[in-house]
């Protein structure tokens, strides 16, 4: 089955990614705005929080429902967002893959 058969637009793609992560001891939020360390607001497509004991880790997920591969500048922007919001990790989901420089 092709992704286009499951998802018709970017909002549906973000919802699919969010639902894929709703397992185990995690909470998943869609379309979240967090304050960055610089004070600038950061929009997050999907935020995955994992809490274990006294520790909480969260992962920033960006969803690219585009007609072209993700470029390096978008990977760099994700790295900045990870640092700004103090996320443990970040991931980009793409319907068209990644350019060589982004990999």
C-alpha cells in the first residue's frame, strides 16, 4: 500500500506519525508550540514524551509531506530546534526522502 492511499494531506501525515508513536509509556502531542531557550516559540509537528521514574525524555518529530526530498537546511533547522527546546532527540519523517546532503 502506498502512503498516498493512507494520507491525503500534511495534517493527515502528522496524525499518522503521532499515532505510530502512541505505544508503551509515552504520551504524544500533535502541533505543539514550545518556548525555546532563546525565547522564540518553536512549532513542533509531533512531540513524543517518555517518562521513566524521575526522568522525562522527549523527541521532536517533524513531518514533511512534500513533493520533493528534504534538504540539509531542514535537518539543520531540526538540530537547532532540538537544542532550543532541550529535546533528547529529533526525527524527520518524509514522504519523498532526503537529498544526499540531508542524509
